[in-house]
C-alpha cells in the first residue's frame, strides 16, 4: 500500500507516492536534493529550474559514481588482504 508524501524542492511542493517504510529515506532524499539545488542556484552560474535540476542531477550522479569507485577500491584491497591471510593459513597446514 502506498502513502502520499508532500516534499518541497526550491519552494515548490510535490506530491509523491511512497511506501510507508520508504518515507524516511524519501524525505532525506528530498532534503538532500533541495539543498544541492539551492547550492547550484546560489552559485548564480545556472539560470532556470530545468538547468538547475539537470546540473544537480549530474553532480549527484558524479558523487555517487565516485563513492562507488572508492568502495570498489576498498573492497578490492580488503579481498586481497583476506586472500593473503588465507594463503598464509593454508601454507601452515601444508
């Protein structure tokens, strides 16, 4: 069952359908989006809601991909470390 949630982004209200369990995450997402769009608007370099929205989406996508790349590198290092420990343990039993 979906509920209805009102969110406010750049002084405009939007009605969004969401599951009750998704409500807190959606509210935080809306707050983040609003904050990022305000940053872009305050910079003064971008005019127009459409352009602000696109630039904000592009910035958020870039940040997401950068985080995923960092996580991937960290996971790779962790796996290498675990693999080395397993190899050491197996050598002791050989």
